[in-house]
C-alpha cells in the first residue's frame, strides 16, 4: 500500500463549498436551487466525511504495515451521539464549513437538526463505549469497536398524562450518510442444530439455521492526531435464496418472506433494558450473532499479516464490555478446537490471554444468566464447551479448596438449584486474563462481595479502571463558550487532549473578572436550556435560577424518588412562606426507564405530577420550577450539562458502579450533591471535600442499618416534614408511599433528612455568588482526571499492554 496525501489539506471555505455542491450534484443528483433539506444535509455530511477518509486510509495502511497489537472492543451498545458536530470538529473544518454554508445561504443549525443521533445504547455503559473509542483514536491506539447495527435504536420517549410512552427510533429512515457498507465482507452465523463427534474433544457443530452478518463501519476519528479508527456494526441478513418466489406467486406474501423476517429480526431492535436480565431467546441470539461476526472478522484481520496461532494473543486483545458479549469465550474455543484443530489446552491458553472483562454493576440481578436448556437448544456446541470449561475450572477450585462443596457451588459457571443457568459473569472471569470494575469503590466492592470468591482465587486478575468521559464531546462540543474561555486562559487548546492541564485554571478562581465571565457563560447556557425547555414542555424557566440537574436512566437505586420528595418538601415550605433556605431553583430531570420497569415508570409519572403541581402554583413557581425534558439522549445531554449548577448524584451508596454524568457535570462546573457512591468518591477526593455537598449513609452504614433491621416507618414517625411530604405523595400515588413505608429497598427514607438538610446548605452556598463561582471553577479545574484519555491510558498500562502507533501526516 502507498501513502496518499490529503486532498483536503489547507481547505478553504471555497473548497468546502465547491465540494458540497459537487456532492449535491453527483451524489444526490440535484442542485442548490432544487435540493431538499435531506439532499443538502446528506451532501454536507459527505463533504465532512470525505475529509476524514484519507486519514482513515493512512491509518489502515500504517496498521497493515506495522502489524500492531489491536484492541477489539466488543459491546452490545454504543451511544455515539451526533456525528456532524463531532466530525466537523475532528476534521478541523468547522470554520471553513460554517463560512461556506453561510456563503451558500444555508443554516448550519437547520442542517445540524437533521443529523440523527445513532442511539444504539441504553445509558452509561453504551456512552462509555463511545467515550473509550474516542479516546483510543485520540491516543493512536490501534482499535476496532464491534457492535450491532440495530434497525431501531433506543426508543424515543414522550409523556402522556405524565407517563412514559415509547416510540420506535427509526434512526436510518432517511439513510445514514456516515456509514460505509461492506456487503462482500459478510460472515455466516449458525444457530440450533446438532453436534457430531470428530476426534477426541473435537466436534462438528451442524447448525439448524444460518443467517448472514453484513458489516458496515463508521469512522472514529481521533482528535488532534491523524488516527481514524472504525466501529464495525453488524446487521443480520437472510441468505440469498430465502425469498420464497413460489409462495409469493401463490399469493402467500407473508409466508414468502418469513425466513427473511426471522433472520433480520436478530438485529431489528436494541433491547431497551438497562440492567435486568431479559429472558428472551432473541437477545441471546443477538449476543451470539455479534460475537461470531466480530471473532470471524478479528481472525480475518489477524490472518492478513500473521499465520501462527501462537502469535494470536500477542496481536489481539478482546475487551468484553459487560457480560453481553461473553459468549465470545465459548465461540473462540469452538473455532480454535473444532475448526482449527488446536488441542484444548493450547486453545484455552490462547483464549484466556486474549480476553479481558469489564463489569459495570454490583446489582446481583444485573449479572446475566441464561437457562442451560435455552443455550443447549440455541447453541448446542457452545453449551458442551461451557460445561467442559466449567469442569476443568472446578477441578482447579477443588484442588485449592479440598472438600469444600460450597465453594464449588459458589464459583461454578453453572448455577444449580432449580433451573440450571449459565452465569455469564463467571464465564467471563474464568475465561479472561483481567477483570475490572469502573470506579475505585466499585472495584473494591466487586472483589469483596459480588465476585469475592474469584478475587480470592486469582487476586492478580482484578483491577480498577475508573471511567472517564470525552472532553471533546462533553466540554468542547457541548460547551463551546466555556471551552473558549478555558482556551483563552490556558493559552491554547492543548487541554482538550491533556485534561490535567485544567488544573492551571485554579488561580483563575480568585480572579473576579474571570469569575464574572464564568458566571455569564453559565447564564447564557441556561438561557439556551430555557429556550429548549419552553419548546419541549411549555414551561418557562428563569435563566437566573439555580439549575439543579438529575440526568440518568430511571432506576430505583438511583433514587430519583428522593429528588422528588425534596421538591415536595420545598413546595410546602414555600407555601408556608418558610423561604429562609429557599433560593429560586429549576429542577431539571432527564432519563428513560426500561419499558417493562413498572416501579421506575411510576416514579417518573410522580415526577411529572409534582412538576405540574409546582409549576402551576402561583405562590411556589417564582421560587421553584421543575421540567422533565423528554427523550434524554446524548444531544440533550450536550444541552443540559453546560447549563447545570448542581449535579444530583444521590444513589444509595454501594449501588452505582461509577456514574459518568457526575464527571460530565463536574467538568462543566456543576457542584455535586452526592452520596459516597461510585465515582462520586473520587470526584470528591479530587475537587476537595469543601467543594462537594456530601450527605447520606456510606456503604458500611448501609450494611449496619440493614443488619439492625431497617424500619422505614420509624423515619416517618419521627420527622414531621417527611410525614407531610409522604402524605402529599400518597394523595397522588399511594403505592409508592406504601412501598417506602414497608420496604424501601434503597433506604430513601433513611437518607431523606440528611439530603434535605444538605440541600439547604446548597441554597446558602448559592446565595454567595462569588463563593459559588469559585467552587464551580475549582470543580472544572480539578476534574481533569475524569477524561476518558486517562481511562484509556490506564487500560493500556494495566490490562491491554499496548502502545500507541502514531500515524504520519
Ligand atoms: N451500566 O449503563 C449501564 N448498564 C448496565 O447494564 C450496567 C451498568 C452503567 O455503566 C456505566 C459505565 O460503566 C456506569 O457509570 C454506571 O454506574 C452503570 O450503571
């Protein structure tokens, strides 16, 4: 391969505009005068995309030449966010594009509105995957992300009578201009069927059903570097002969396409489920589909420059993003033993070295398990392989803990007692060289509780890699005003790839002129948010009010309910004219709930009801407004986060693995009110205890409360204000209050008083505007650690053992 030079280096607005018109002409077959909005948008996207292609080609060529060790990131979810803003920035063409558009009489914001966010994920886990891909490319790490190209991404959320309604997200309805299709790189994926003996441990699996995986890829450009990696997404297709012409001829139109529909259903929809296991065959099919396509592609790529299996583990790292892709461990064993004829032990040694597993939860119910009977039927050979892996593993355990049957039961990959199930997290730990949690506390608790037996067996295998977020996406793109101010103060944009440099802002916290500008930017950002809120909800919010934000999936453990209880308490205080500790606030909510998660949807409905109560009350609403912005996604996050003054991170200690909105908000100068949970702990350590509103039980205290026998009713009896709040809530939803008084799984009432008092401290702090701004600046200055660049560096050092490969140019 040869190097090509960029045809776009030294781009001017004239060049950009000419290319845009040329794309309009040749790709869309039209002209500026007669182009539709979609014509113009697609041509703009292609013009921007073209500016990344030559970097991609140079990256691929350099990777081919160097034959480096690659990171293959396997994830069932990616929340990439809009591509247009990102690719304009990363291609360095923001300026020339905007000027070119202006010259052509086109509106950038109208065109940006047509850029559809690929919502191929549910929440934090999917967005983390996107931040890591961004950081890998930005640090020249040879990497490919593998995922599923769902026809329907995460549902669109609307509210009807305060309740969530889900609408399909047909994100490619008008086509996806960012995608390259490679229909001749298809892979074949089998399901069902039977197993035939070959020799020894080697068997032959004869699938009963076969579908095709068709790849397409999107570019993952690095920022401030030449590297452009890719994310490869697989779509299920039926084999060519699947259309039944004779049935169609006989008028059986439905039957004629039955096989096509069945096959294509595999990549039809992202399961809108965040953490609870969904006993659905189709979901397991999706997982197997993803890992088979990915592994075949990884092997194909390996073989371009290598031939010896002994080199595989040196060239390949497969990072498993949670348990969804863990079937890859069994599939790689099957490929190596059955198809390649490797001895079991050699195959196992390769497999174990190749995989690494990231766990994103502590909730036992969120650790996936699959019924053995289902796996046996759907993937008969994989089930045999898992049994054998388990058998050999349990021999190891028995040798270490002789006679300890309880230990065998605890660690076994197969859960016994009742229906036998495959514990995917156990398979992941047994089949990986490294296991990591996503924040210090989480990693510590994983090793001490959820995966304790394994951590005792293999302590060296357990790591912590604290999550991080992309400063490009969540500061530069989300908050251009603040980014401009930071760059001005720090004398350039180097901080965008070296976020620790934010610490140089610290002295600015004592500069009153700087504080004034900081405040002014927050205000402008709140004005932007207010405009959006008015359009989306009809509620007018005051851009001068404290903007108090809780944005995340709806989950009981995250305790959106606690947030709502405080709002009701404030409502009563204001009605009674007890406004000593009240400052004007806007409570902003954003987040979706899994459609089948009844309890979370109830809380959501209550939040909307309380919002109406507050907003419509003439006495209360001058002090307190509450908006629940529908359809929270990456684009919405980019709008809300820059406007936020207060970040609500109020999960019950020990439940949130890390959280990442906490990092995004702190980086944008929001102060956190939070428990000692997930990455809050590390945020507080870094920004300083004085600059963080801490409240609530810590994990030890939670355990002690439970140990004593938790009695939520006692808190109700003891606290008159809480009584008033719950009595009000009961008026709207009695079941929520019944549950709180009798069960309260997430200790909402136990933390209630501490939370409300801490919110009073927040109000007092807000009154001191200079002090608040100072703290806000310090939050930003001291949050550089939470860059996903640092996260990737940690992975590289501790888990991947891979070094950057710089691409010339
Ligand atoms: N997480 O988003 C999900 N989905 C899951 O199924 C399990 C966990 C979240 O992952 C984030 C990234 O690691 C964490 O920050 C967050 O705490 C966790 O809930």
